[in-house]
């Protein structure tokens, strides 16, 4: 069996404690007086909250004690239903120290989705907040049997309030009766192999999958990604990415804390507030999704905001183009490949890898990782330079999906089959070419939608791109691009084709390009994934209304 191996785990740089509670204790002792979290709290009239590492450590112990007072046993599932706020971070580490399994719950979930997740994960305790924007979570928890619910903010009562709900202060006060030695003993009994966190994928169809991860998996990623991103005690990172995504947990929060940096928190993304926070808090690294970057650049305050503190910006990004930003020329946004099943990136370049090299591959395996490429038909391993399905194994891989056995999740050799296509070369660099299930077969050739969508990120007028394959009598499948343009931008089909034609083979260039208004393309509740089935219906309806010999529109525009 041909297997590509990453460096030995023993050679990994900067790796410390391998339980979540132990990791926090280690960095809190090292950086006790450093600022760990900054937050403008809407539940306190916008007052600014600042926690040092020592304070975060103490608050996490308080949550652990509160959970023990509520009868939490090792292995119990503790749901965390909060936006990005300091109590959510204390809840994560507090649950870990209590020996419980933390289940970050999506604040985007509808009530039925939330109720399903609580039951599927077997959650017995929920740590939540009174409200988030216009939503009151207690009303969504009613009806699900819970042993305890603790609520940050005003009031733990309402028409559908679950039995046992109490305000945050009462929850913490109950923990004060628990001897400190009991909390310490519970935390000391946790090992790296114990289950630590369940992450749910957002999913576009059916129910999301729950991935059970060990303490080791997340702790390793905290240490690994701190090195990958080049974080340090001088890092002041801003992000609005939530903790129920691996991007928010394993590449934003965790590595920032592992390095002794500070997370400048924003509970929900609002571009004007984000710009003000970056300026006031002298943020050094903005961590955004593409649509968030576009919203920041389009905001009226963009050009007049002082962003001169930003150092970790890359290439031709909007941040690098800002008039006050100089940036660090030696820092590059790491390119990598990973999954929720592997707690973020499994293959990666580091921040100091030149951009021209990052463009050539996804990078190399992280320490302890193993990768095997198999023929999708026979399942046989293939060697370097040959395309197939990427299968992975290693210390950050999930234990299994919730409700399924390891035997149902991995092959006989313990490898997880990703459903992604790719290969690796003789130098150990891994190349990802797309989703096997999404490959478009046109005129006998394979086209990866992901490849085109990545290329279009560099197309100035394009804000959102989704590539689909439609049945075609002559080609088998026709490549169709659905595009949303940025505010005020203009583009024609021919201009988009010309842009792609300079970057990909001619057979990959979409035969049709359809322009949609902002918000017209159906998304998941997180606004992070396109609902392809619903988009296909829109595409069919659009094409059905055209003449039999379609003609390209002269252009499209989006105005304020």
C-alpha cells in the first residue's frame, strides 16, 4: 500500500499540552497578564470586556465547577449555544476541564434544526445567552429534555423556558460550593484520547453530520496552526467566524491563544463595527471570508479607517490595497487542504512560503499525517503523480461520526475517504482537483467546479461564483457559471470567459454564464454554502425562458 507520510509527530514545533484544559493552563501560566479576549458586549449596552489569560483560566474553572454542581459526569455532552463572546470560550474550556464533551451549536440553526441536533448529540446541559440580535434561544430550547440550562444576560424565564434554566450568575454561584480540588481532579483525569468536542457540519441537504474529536485532535491543531499562521504574543486577530465551525475554532481562536495573542471578538458580522474594532484595537490580522472582505471594502468608512496596524495581509487582497496598510511582505495567507473531519487543514503551506510556490499545490502533510490516493473504482492505492480519491489518517482525524461506529467511517486500514480528487508529487506536495461527486463530464473531459470557483476569486467584478453541470445532448454535460457581481461592478459573459480562458484550459470555460442579483442565489442558513438543488431549479427556469438558440446578454450590473 502506497502511503505518503508527514513529518514524525515528535518533530512538530511548539507542541505542548494535548488536552484542551491542559493547553489553557499552560498558556495562561505563560501569558497570565496578556490580553486574551476583547469584546464589546451588546448584552451590557456595548461595554468593552477585556479578559487576560489569567482571567480566562479562572472563568473556565468557574464554568467547570458550575457543571460539576449541576451533576455533569465525564463524557456528558454540553451544548454551547452562543455567539462569539468571552463566556463561550470559557464554556468550551470549562466543559473540557469538567471531563464533558463540548458541543458548539450553530446560532444559525432554525428551531427544528436545533432540536434535532440536541437529540442527535445527546446534549444534557446547554450554556447559552439570553438573546442574539432578535433571537431568544430559550424559546428554541423548550421541549427538549435538559438537566440544566445556564443563560448569559437578563432573565432566564419565558413562555417556553426549559425546566432548570437559571441565569449565568446563579449557575456560577452554585459552582462555588464545589471544592477546587474536585475540579482539578476531574481535569487531571482527562487524557488526550478522551472525546473532547463534537463539531457539526452545516450541510446543504438532509441533516448535518456530527464529528466526534478527541482532545488531542483539537489541541494539536491549536499548536500546529499557530505555527502555520505565524501567530505570536503580538498577534491581535479579528474575526467574526463562529466557534461552531472548525475555521473559527481551530484556525482562529485556538491558534491565537496557543501563541499568546489576543482575539478581538465580534458576535455577529457587521462591516462598520468590524472596521471600527480593527482601528481601535490595532488589529494585526484580519480573518475573513471572501464575502465579508467584500462587504468591508464596500462600506462607506473603508477608505477613512486607519488600518495601518494590519500586518498579516496577502497579495492583491482588499486589505493589501487599503491606503493605510503596508503589511509584512514576508507573510502570506497559508494555502491548505482540510476538512471538518480533520479539525481544519491536514495539508498546508506555512505563512512564510512564497506566494508563487503556494499557487502550485495545497502544501505538505502536517506532522503525523498520512495520505493515500486510491483508484475510485477498484480502491487500489496509486503512486505519486496519479489522480484518485484522497484518503487520510492521522492524529487530528475524528474518532467517528456521531451515531456511527469507526468501522462505518473508515476503511480497514483506518483511512477516511474524503470524496475529494487529487494526487501528490514526488516531492510530497499534495494537489487537490475537486469533489469526485461534483466533477462535470463535458465532451469526455472532467471539469472541477472548485477549480473555476477558486480562479474567479481573483476576478475583480465577481463577488460570488458557483459552477454547475447541466445535461446537454451534445456534450453530455454543459458547464454553467452562476455569478453575483460586486456592488457597482459590470461584466459581460465574454469578459468573464476571457478572464477564465487565460487561466484554465478552453474546455473548462463555462458555455453559459448567468448573472444573479445579490441574495438571489439560495444559501444555507450560515450564508456559507450554496443550496445547489434550489439553484439548479432557478437555472432551469432561467434557461427555459430563453429562445432555443440562447444569446449572451450584453452585460450585467449591480448598483447600490
